[in-house]
């Protein structure tokens, strides 16, 4: 019996198109009623069938909800508006039959009500199948920001924060599962009867038994699934969902191959630094630890619209990273908006941009600026002394610029400077200055032609 109900539930996405069709054709006839001899007769017939198919849709929807382990909170809006559509359709049928008390209510209340509810039900249903943001997904960031949608938050992060002195499962593995698996594998909605929301339930496995094979780790169901080709039905996460990154797959594989421990410290997991570097927020201590107001949203949205990349340095941080990789010609209005973010910007990559020595004047008030890249610009260094007021400026990249070696002494006196990258393709600046052995450590005169991209 369960299987049968389960199967009937699966027809919900198909069946809902019947009432949609009946209602739309009914409303179309209603609008064009003059074209028909006896529109009420036709409408009676149509809304009888719209009511019947609406009822079947509600019932199959309920069965689908029960069998697929969906959260009530996530479907309640869709369910309620579906029922209202059903009730209005039935009421309109009685109205057309001139039944009391329905006849007392104006006709438009029914028709408009049915139409609006149909739209709402359809939209909320779409949210369940395709995710909350499926409608705004294609919109540009600036519009999303305007709508103030959470969907933009994800893009705001550029690394997860992980401490290598902490147990591996909760600090490295669970965050990956949380972001890519737990939406379908949790205590309320456990697809394949598998939960992945904590270590205990993961160890229990799913409907086909354990998902970790301690004897032959590489045959673990989790690993098999994530390594299947994306088009394969059993591939996890399902094709339509956000996929695991290569580094995440490698970490999960490594963890399972090491026996899938819970409390082993991350640093004892024998993971290569290269692999871990994808997860560890090394930058955390690099940038100033300060409380700062949330950045000006309008300025961010203005600059993003132009193609400038802006993101917080870590989840929920108010400190910002900016890269003009896709936008080079800064004009007056851009600079005005940049200045509104002067306290938040700590990491700026203005490489390849149109900025010249004026940039030092502009940036002299960016008090928290910690890393500045001006590679491949025409700066010569004139006026760079204005940056000596920046108490946090640790890294300065001036590769392949017109940088004048006279200015090296000036940068050398910057209070926080750790490293300046001064490689020039056709000149060797190191030959033009004399620095003490200690100071020379701060300068890098060669070998950096390729810059890492954000
Ligand atoms: C969009 C929902 C969704 C997401 C996200 C998702 N799964 Fe699944 N998962 C399913 C469904 C549905 C099944 C049951 C059907 C099947 O066996 O393919 C399933 C089954 C499984 C099974 C088999 C359980 C068993 O015992 O049969 C494993 C293992 C699994 N998923 C692992 C994962 C992992 C690991 C992730 C994250 C990387 C993940 N899933 C993300 C929907 C999802």
C-alpha cells in the first residue's frame, strides 16, 4: 500500500497541469464571454473539472509530501494556497449554478482570486522543486543586492574558516556535507533514508546499509556516488545541485581512506598543505582585527554593476576585498564610491587599471588597507609617501610598473611593510639601490610574472 501511495504521489508534478489548464481556459472564456452563446454553461463544465483535478492535485501533493520526507515549513505556503485555489474553484462552480450563498459575492472576486492564487501556488511549488532562488538566480548581483536576498551571501565568502588544531569531522568534513549534502540528508528530509547532519547518523548509513566501507574504503557508497559521472542518476549531489569542488572530493576521499575518524585533529590527518590551503583561512590574522560598520551597500552594488569584484574576506566579515580584474578605466564617480568604502577595504587588486600616481592620494585615507596590488599600471611611485600614513599596509605589489628606484627608501620606511614586490621586466631595480641585509628581505625583485587570480 505504501508503495502505491508513494507512486501516486510521484504524479503530482504531472497532474497539477490539468487544473492549471482548466482554470486558464476558463478565465480566457470568461474574458471573452461575448464570443460565446452560453458562456455560463461552458464555464460550469470547465470549473467542475478544474475542481475535480484541483482536488486530485492536493491529494497527490499531500502524498508526495509524506513520502519524500519534505519539511512542512518548506511546503506549507504552497499547500495552503493550493487548497485556497481548490476552494475558490468549487465556490465559483456553485456561483455559476446560482447557489446560495455563493451568488451574493461579486463574480470578479472568484475569477481574480482564482487567478492570483494559481500564480502564487505555482510559484511556491517551483520554489520547492527548483530552490528558493530559482527566479532571481539569473538576475545580476546588483539587483539581488537590491532585493536584499540571502542568495548573494554565498558569493560573499572566499574561504571557509578552519583551525588545524581542531577535530577533523566537525571542522572540516561536516562543513562540506552541510553545504552540499545536508539539504537532502537530514533528520526531517532523509533521501535514501540517509542522514548526514552529524557523525552519529552518518555512521548509521542509508537504506542500503553503511555508506562507509571500513574494509575497502574506496568502495564506500559515499565515495562511489561522488565519483560517478555527473549525468549518472546515482551521482551525488544530484546534477541540478551545487557540485563538490575537486578539493572537497579529495578531502572526503582522504578522510574515508584514513578510516573516517571523528576526533583526529586536522593537522594529524596527513593532508598535504596544498590540499588544506583550499579550506584554511590563512588570511585571518593577516588583516586587522577591528570592529567596523557594515559596508555601504549602494557603493558595493554600484561598483559591482561595473564589473568590479567585491567580496568580504571571510564569511560575515565587514572587511572587503576588491579586484578590478574585469574593469580598468576608473572614472571620477567610481572613485567617489570607492572612497565610501575606505574603512572596509583591506585588500585591493588594482592591477592593469588606468590608475597612475594619483592613486596614492586617493588611497592615503584607506586606513585599513593591508594589501595593495598595482601591477601592470603606469605608477612611477611619485607621491607614494602619502601611503606612509597607512598603519596596516603590509604588502605592496608593483610588478611591471614604471616604479622609480628612488622611492624604494620611502616604502622601506612604511610602518607595517612586510614585503614589496618590485620585479620589472626590463630593469633590475635591485641594482639601483643599496639596502641593509635586513631591509633587503622586505623586497622581492624578481620571479613574479604571474599573479594569482582571486
Ligand atoms: C538534492 C538532494 C540531494 C543532495 C543535495 C544529496 N543527495 Fe544523496 N541522495 C538523494 C536521493 C534522492 C537519494 C536516494 C536515491 C538514490 O539512491 O540515488 C540519495 C541517496 C544517497 C546515498 C545512498 C544511500 C543509500 O543507502 O542508498 C548516498 C551515499 C548519498 N545520497 C550521498 C550524498 C552525498 C555525500 C551528498 C553530498 C555530497 C548528497 N548525497 C547530496 C538526494 C540528494
